[in-house]
C-alpha cells in the first residue's frame, strides 16, 4: 500500500520511484526485516556495492529509537577497516558493469548519469573515498549527501579544498540538469561539448584516486 501511494502517477507527477528488487535476498526476499537482521547482514554478508548504497542511506521517518539504532549500524558498518586495493577493485568493477549495461554511447551526446565523467562516476568516487577513509575519521560519514560528504572529506584533509569545490560544482550542475530532464520527461542527456569541463574534472579526479 505504501509503495502504491508514493509511486502513483498524479497530475503533479510521481513522488518517488521505488525498486523493491534491490534488497538483501533479491526479489524473493522479505520487504521488511528486523533491525537485528539488518545489522547482521551488513556485518557479515553485504557486498561492497551495498555499503556504497549505505553511504547515501538516511532515516526519513519512523520511531526515534529505531532511527538511532539504524544510524549507529550505518556508521559502524561504513567505518569498518577495509583492504584499500580490494575496495578500489570492487568499486571500479561495479562501475564498469553498470556502464556496460546502461550506457548507449552516441557521438556528441553526454549521458548525464552513465557517461565517463558523469553522475555515476562522481558518486562512486565519493563513496570509495568515504569507505576508504571512514575507519580513520568516522566523521566523514555523518552526512548522506554528496555535497556535505565532499566538504567533510576536505575538512578531514583527505582531499584538497579545490578538489571538493570543483567536484561539488560538477555535481550540482549535473544534478540540476538531470532534474530538469526528468521533469520534462526527456532523456538525461546533454551535448557533449556543454559538459566537457565537468566531465574532464570528474575523470581527472577518478584517474587520480581510482587508477
């Protein structure tokens, strides 16, 4: 019933798109789980890409005690020590898999989400940096949005202020363009020339940290 409420198309549009396939046990798994089961899954079974998703997770409604428990589990999970090389390989591998599946390259066209230097590259880069550095400075995962995460990474000295500023500018512009495309029911694309500066910025930082 809740899914129906928030996904129904109205005259003002759709509130949210919900993909219930992306849950721990897949399409056949439970839609709702206990907080204890969630904690156990995150600590013992979750893949790197699921911890990447946890970087963006936040409580939006519900019981305050449950919200506090979730926030603690999220913070402890993201701050877990990791093998840096294995983490980098996992993030790069998942990014390439998604690009191969979803990107349909066209000459002169920049896919705002999937093209090299686009939104997915930027978000995956931020998530990699969070998972890499959270064991040393858990404060970098206090926020769930890219802008404040980049600011936290800079404040903690893991990236330069200039890098945070340029990546934030790229993120905000790409996100704004994506929103306008969605609202107009258009494909999330722009002329490649119009996005060259942001794409070069994101790809440069990706090469610096991801190899």
